[in-house]
């Protein structure tokens, strides 16, 4: 059997289950997953290796109407992912009201194979699932539709087999030992940011960005010095909480997840700094890692 290798761009609305799907296929938590929309901000490549193939998945932010310069950078990541792709994988949450107009417009510009993963199919009744399938058949008559459940692994093997049909033959793009093109610093930032999304409410998660300032690695210990950037002093106080209780709770959960991710003991230091208007400032966004990827 010939070796196959190629790129799959995962796209869809915010919170459709794109990051959960990639994590479950890879068997590793690379992308941050929370119930809140816009958790994914960067393009994250996850690499699935086998003796016969290498699939490079690109998890992308959900398609949205941009309100900030940050959102524009997120949309650029989606566009770049689609330009590089051999296959488009549209993840649709069949349990949610259907409003995919912006997604349809994005995909309609492309002449690539399209696979539509009907996520949370295990939670939808038969009539609702059939209605959604018929709708997609009308809009994308050449697409392949596969009911799945990312959280319960339903039909994920079938999904991978279908994706492989459309990948070209060729050599692997990355070492077969790699899980991603991102380094551990990046995933440390994502893990901390994920916990901000899970432990704080309202505008706080959307006003924060995380940067690992120093990474010191020893035989059995990693020291991580990180900075959480917020936009206002009032947000800094909320992150800290009364007598620092809130940040200690969040940091403890993040540290334990970092230890599971790295396989080492972790010392985690978190500093909070105010950077006003960072979401709308081009220079700040570049310094925070929002570049063409």
C-alpha cells in the first residue's frame, strides 16, 4: 500500500466541537477545549501518524464576524489553513440551531474535497439528523456526510478512513514522532488560557492573553514563568480574586494539567500585567504571537 500524506483543515462555527474532535482523533489534548466560544485563537496543527499515512490536521478558530483586530488575525489563520489544505473537514453541531452562512461562504470559494462531520449525532433525534443531512446535500451535493460524536468516539475511525481517500500519495511532511508543529511553550500558554476560560466569567477570558516568559527545564522539573495580559486594572483584580484565592485555584489546576502534559513536575509562576487595548493593536498582537502561520 502506498504511503499517503496531506493536510486537513478543520473548520466550522465557534463551539462546534472542532478542537474536541482533533484531540480525540490524536489521543492527546493539544487544543484548548471549553464550553465558551472563541476558545481557539490560533491555528494548531495536530499530526496523526501511521505506518501507511500521515494526516496533518489544522484546528482553526471558529468562523465569526470580526469585532477586533484579534478576530481578523483569527480569520487569517482560517484562510491560511484552507489555502494549505488537501481536504476541508467541516464540523457541524447538529444539536444547535442551524446558521452556517458565514461558513458556507468561506467553503464555497474552494474547489477542494469536503467532508462534513455531523457532530453530536448521538444527541439528535433521527428526524433532526435527517433534516440536517438533506440541507447539506442541497448546499454541498458533492460532500461526504458522516454522523459522529467527538466526545464518545462514535464513527471517528470511519471519518479517518474517508479522509484518507482524498489525501495524495507522498512522503510525510513531519517526523513520524511529532504530534504537532508547536513547541511546549505554546501548549503551556494554551493550558493556562484554557483554565482562565474555565474559571472566570463574562469578559475576563476574552480580555486575557497568556505568554510564557521563561522556560527552565531540569531532569525532573520544569520552571514556567508566565504572564497574563489583561486590558484593565479591574480585570487584574478579578483574576487575582480576594486575597489571591482565585488565581491560586486556577494556577493549581493549570500546573497539574501541565505536569500530565509534560510528564514532569512543574513549578508555575504567574504574573498579571495590564496592556490596554491589546486586542486592537497590531504591534501588540504580533508580539503576542499572532502572525501569519
